């Protein structure tokens, strides 16, 4: 009998297989667990930065990851009723600071993302989105017409202000995902509603695009000396108070 067919060898092979399988399972589960923990750590790490180092810029590659996270945000009926305008031109940023709560933060940030929502829903906009869906999914055009008819009826019965209140709400989901992706890349961000919508809309010509600014997201790298929040604890109400179990 050859050495390789011996009982001893077969047993050893079985044990080795068992160990390798277990190691693979531990590796996959461990990585998953680490990923979950990493997201929470990233969220604890981030804060709304109050001073950026103007000499540090977010790379195009990282910026694209943050924008992709925003693009992947779920939206009501999948309409994606907003756009993200990337402002990195210093002159434009300096014009946009008029009426801003934190002008220095805006000026010194690497990029300003402007989350701007549709000023209202229209039949054309809804059709355009659903024509695109059928095209991408290789379905016959009009496949969703009974659904889009309902959307058109629902939004058609509302005022432009009511529709904008709905489109604007969608932007906050994308804002949150963009912030989380930035944190994962150890890029700082500051969400900001403290700015003049009128100024920003005018400077960026948003009205002509059927858009209205909702919120900004400043991106960049914190200035550790000037950003007073960097040295403070994160404050959130306790879990027992935040979560209401029924
Ligand atoms: C929708 C929204 C708007 C905000 N607007 C501003 C703003 O205009 N200026 C500012 O300094 N911070 C702004 N913040 C940041 C909050 O003050 C900050 O997120 C909050 O105090 C919690 O702190 P943390 O993000 O540092 O953990 C805003 C946050 C959100 C979510």
C-alpha cells in the first residue's frame, strides 16, 4: 500500500480540509463583522467640521466615490428628483458665501456639493425617468404606464410647493449616504442648510434647470487647530431615550 492511501494520511487530509473550511468561514464572517463595526466607527469619527485646511484637496477618485454613494440613494418611486452640483471653483465658492452661516467653512472646503431638487414634478420628467428604466431593463416602452399614470395624477393634484417639499426630502437620504462614504474614506464633511438659497440658485443658474437648492455638503480635511469640535466628545441622546420600543 502506498503511503498516500494509508489511513493515517486520509485522516490527516480530512482534518486539514476541516481546518481550512473553518478558517474560510471565520475569515468571511470576521470580515463582515469588521465591516459592520467599521461603519459605526466611521460614523462616530465624523463630525460637522467647522474649519477646513484650505491647502488639502479631496482627490477626484475619492470625490467620485462620494458622488456615487449619493447617486445610489433610494428615492420615492425611483424618480431621483434631484441633482448634485459640484463646486470646486474658488471664485464661485466665494460668491456663494453671501448670506452663509459659516462663510469661512465654505471658502476653505475642498468642494461644495449642492443638493438641488426638482422645483416640481411634471409628466415629462416622470416619463423620462420611466422610459430610461424600461430601456435599461430591456422592457417594452410604457411597461409602467399604469403606475406612472397614478404618479402623474397624484403629483398633478398638488401645488409646486407641495411637490418641492417632497423632492427636497429625497435629497437628505443622498446627503446622509454621501457623508457616510466620505467618513469611510476619512474625508471630512459638513452638512449645511445655513446659506442663502436665493444666492446659490442664482449663481449656479438652477432655476433654468428646474432645480432649487436644498442643502450643501462641504468636503475637505479638518484644520485640527481651528476646528474646535475636533477635540470635543460626540453628543447624542442615550439609546433608551432615542428608541421607543412598543
Ligand atoms: C440638514 C442639516 C443642516 C445643517 N446645517 C448646518 C449649518 O448650516 N452649519 C453648520 O455649521 N452645521 C450644520 N449642520 C450640522 C449639525 O449642527 C450637526 O450635524 C449636529 O450638531 C450634530 O453634530 P455632528 O454632525 O458633529 O455629530 C447641519 C446638519 C444637518 C443634518
